[in-house]
C-alpha cells in the first residue's frame, strides 16, 4: 500500500474544504498513514467474486404518495442561518473577481 | 427515589403514590449536585422537563390512561438527536447555539409517550469516538472512577444512568456507541436491528450503520423504552416496514430464568491477545451462568470478524465525509471568516477548519481518500466485500445458534487521556461491537459484574439476527436475574 505524503494530505484537506494549518498537516500526515496501514488488510480477503454490500437492508426505490404536507415556514427555515436577508439565506460571494 | 428503575417509578406515578414532578425534580437535583464532576449533560431543560411532568400528573389526577407504560419517567437524550427549540450540537463547535426547528422522530415518540426529557447528553463529536473525549465541550467522567472514560460516543448518556441522574437514556450506535458505554459503566445498552428505530432527526454520521436505541439500568427498562421509540417511519427511507419484535414480552419470559432449548454461540475470535484477563474471566463466568440456566453452549468461529474493524474504519469515514459536507456555513451553524471579501468556498473551508475537531477532520480525510479515484477498489470497495463476508458468517452462525455472545469490549474503561494520541488504539474499543452494525443485526450489552483486577464494570454482549431483537432480550433478562446486583457507581 502507498504511504500518504504531506502533499497528499494537503490535497485531501482542499477536497474536503478544510483550511488545515501547517502544524496539522504534519500531525495528520503521520496519523493518516498509520490509520490507512491498519485498515489496508481488508484487501487480504476481498476476493474478486465477492459482491460488495453497501447497505444491510437491500431496499431500492422507496416511494411514497405524492401529497402536499406541511413543511417548515420561511422564518423557521431561516432561524439557524448565520445570515439572512429579505427572507433568504445570505452567502458570501460565489464568483471570482474576474467573473 | 433516584435509585429506582423506570418501571418502578412509572408504576408509582400511575398509581398516584408519587408524582412525575417529584420524580423529575429529584433527578434535576441529582444532576445539579453531580454534573460539575461528570459533565454528562450539555444542556438541561429544567422548564421543559417540569412542564411535561405536570402534564403527566394532570392526566393521572384526572384518571386518564397514561400515554405509555413509561409516562412521567425522566430521560437523558443524546445530543445527536434534534429536539425542537433545544440546543443540539452533536458535541461539535460547528453547531454551537443551533436550535433545531423540528423534533427527531425518536424525540417526538418520547414526548407522545409522556416521557420527560431532562436534557441533552455529551458525546464524541458527531458520534466519532469511543471515550467522549472527542466532544468539543470537554470529556465526561465515568461515575465508577472519575479518572476514567465513560465509553463513547454516548458517554454522557451512560454516565447519566450510572450516576442516577436519569433512569432512562437514548443513545445511537454506529460501531458500538450504545453498547460499549453501557459495558464500561455497568448499564444496559441496546442497538436495535438497523431500520427499526427511525433515523429522522438523527444527525447523520454513517447512514448505513447509524441506529438509535435504548439505554437503561435494567433489561426491562430498556425493553419498555425500545417499544416506545421503535417502529416504521415513512420519514426515514431505510425504515423497515415490519412489526417491532416483541421485546417486552421476551424480557418478562426471560426473567422467569429458564433458557432450556436456547442455543448460545461463543464467538471464538473475540478473546486472546488484547483482551484484559479480568474481562475474559467475567465473560467466562457469564457463559457458565447461561449454561446453568439451561442454554446449550456452542463455540462458533467467524474468521472474517477479524476484518470488521478495518472495514468499519473505511466505510464509516467514507459515509461521514459525504454526510458532513452539509456543514457548509451557509444555512445553519457556525460561519467563520466572512469579511465581505472572501469567497463562499474560502468561508466554507475556514468554518469547517474552526468548527470540526481533530478526529472529525481525520475521518473526513480518510473517507475522502478511500473514495477517491485510484484508491476506491483497494479501500472502500474491499471494505464493502468484507461487509458481505461478515453478513454471510452471521447467517451461517445463526443456522446453528439462536444468539451469539462475546465480551462487549476488550477492556474495562481506560483512563482519560490514555488513548487520545493513538487513534488506532482508541478504535480497538469497538472490536466486538462493529460486526453487528456492518450486518444490520441487533446487539445488546448487559453488565456481567466487575473485573477482578480493577473493580470496573464489564459487559456481556448478546447478538441476534435482524428483527430477532426479542431473542437477546430473553437471554439478557434471564442472565440479569440469575446474576444478581453488581453494586453501583461510587459517585
């Protein structure tokens, strides 16, 4: 199994939207490597002919009647928002400077 | 009064010998007196609890039938389940101050049953941990020894029970977070069959494994609570549309003390290296007791169970990395670094960095790695195959025996701080409990006495096939009656 480098941890953190610090990169690089090595043994018994299980209860396409039901009101839905404006969630800018 | 079982308290309340307000106040007083030392509760809802208690008392005074056999009895709710208007954090800074606008189905059922919710209990952040040390709000202490952990992730609930702060509690079990805390605090914890207790309003960690369940000091109290919270729920698309197993009736049958004809399988993989000798001695004594009660004891080998822990620590983080993407600083919860110049993506990254603790970050990154192109087959794909093998071995085992037994956890409660810098050592606390989660089966932990070397509680784990929860209650109730009292926590 490949060992995981500091650069790879930085890449994972970026993918996972975690602005980790330099100190954390050092800490996590070591720890993730140990964890991944300790779980890599799953490959030892996972033969090609074994079907994967994603879920203990094999359910597909659970349908319900398409009926109108009460839902959260606007005020309730916004009650936990970090910022709201005009009955909407207010978010930081979503486009780059050049856009 | 606080030493009594939930069943006893309910009977007295319903007969008018005491009131729910009196019982609730006694537990609130106990919390006020002891929680400075324990830190079992993140929030105590004094007013809400007493209001619910008064409602039950009015029903009793007016001669109305109580809403359930547990109406009027107080309960501690793990902080991973939403309760409308009550702070719900899942042990994380990222949800500090959040007041959910809705009740989880479990919460709604508790309220409808007239159960008094005292407050929200401490836990490892997003239920990731085996010691409650990963809570952003400080660790919880074990009432048997304040220098030791109360298990995790549901350490607040188990500590509250052991310290008589509440006679009932709710936990959630993804890899053992109900059973392992039960074992190390000398209390009863049950992971019901996956899909039999609704996950609606349970803040998701690993959706294919998460399961809420009852915690109590006796098997009967757990069974009574199980029947309150269980059942089909259209709000949870993985809910099983089948009748709930008759766990209360099975408990009463088991309490008669006869296990003739019951075949009990001892899982041979769960002993040997890494197991504390005192835990194994307690387990062997429990197995002898089951034999005396008439059970037939068989040894069962499940070789793939040795791979359950690594499979779990790939599957659970993979699902977590996806589930925790919802904490994006936009709709609820913490927002950090929004200075008017930074982009949404930057604010998101800064918020998640500030709001998540180290274990949550580790698991998100492990999950991201295991799911990424190039590594998927070796890690997540292989783990899913192991899951198939474990499920098959359970199926084979249950053609030979009715229930499987093992120690709930390899050691008694370890010291606070002992494993915090060694994630892999911490993960081993869940060695025996994880297979049932992977297969979607049910599992229960009942105290089997104290370990002779450190005087700390040990748990006997009883496992049964999916939708056969009543089997393990029957065996646990018979064992509990034969075992007798194990003593109580010193606090």
